[in-house]
């Protein structure tokens, strides 16, 4: 069954079509609520978070902050929602234990994403290179870059949830990891 949102372009959305925005909202609401259950937040909070994520999505489109979708609309909306979930957990003092294995989250997310049938578009050449060379980085670099760029953690959040002891250490480690990743990508072209 093909999702209506697969055929929606950024231009359609920028025109402010209520029909398209309503379809996106409806098609993703229940999927997001099911996805967010693993974070053990009250259902009311999860619904509020989804609505906030949707508003951010809408504003980003209407203000021209999104030029094109590099992933599906669902993936983009869910990534905003995940950031808001972590922010909510932080405000509620629900932090992740530093000994927690982050790879478990990735495995569960892959299962959840597969079950949600999110639309995976063809990867661009840059995305293929990024994926290939990201996998060659050490585990610590992968975790650090994932926390910062994918999960939207701040430097302070990373210190709270990992073994890093200062902002300068996190910044320099992130810088080294990014430099290594860029060098590997550039050497492949």
C-alpha cells in the first residue's frame, strides 16, 4: 500500500496545502506514538511531543528551512520527535545510564523503522560514502557522532551520558572524529 506522502514534494508543502499537511499528520501520528512507547513517557506527553514535532516540521517547511528531503517525510518528522523526547526526558531527569549500550537502541530503532515501513529512498552518492566510511570509524567515534549529529545531543548532554569529563574533551574528540571521517570520504572520491 503506497503512502500518499511518498508523492508529496517540498513545493506542494510550501504552497501551504492543508490537504497534504493533514495527510502527513494523520499518516504519522499513530506510528510515532507506537515508536515513542519504548521511551516510557506518558501517552499524553507522547501526543504533545508529536504535535510539537509536527509544528516544527510545518514551520521549517513554511520558513524555507528545508530545501529538499534527503529522507522520507516520516523519517524527518520522527527525528524531530526523537530530539524532543530526549529533551523531555532530560527535563524530567530521566537520563540514560552511562553504562547503557547505545548499540541496543540502534538495533531496536532499526526494527521499529522496518516495522513502520518508512519510505527509504535511494541514497545519494554522498550518503553512500558517508555510510561506508562511518562504519570504518571506531566505536567511540561512531557513538559520539551519532549522539551529536543524529540524536541532537548537546556537548553537555554527551558529558552526562558518557565517560567524557569536560566540554573541551568532547569537542576535540568530535573534531578528530569528523576530520578522520572527512579525510576517508575525500580519499574515496
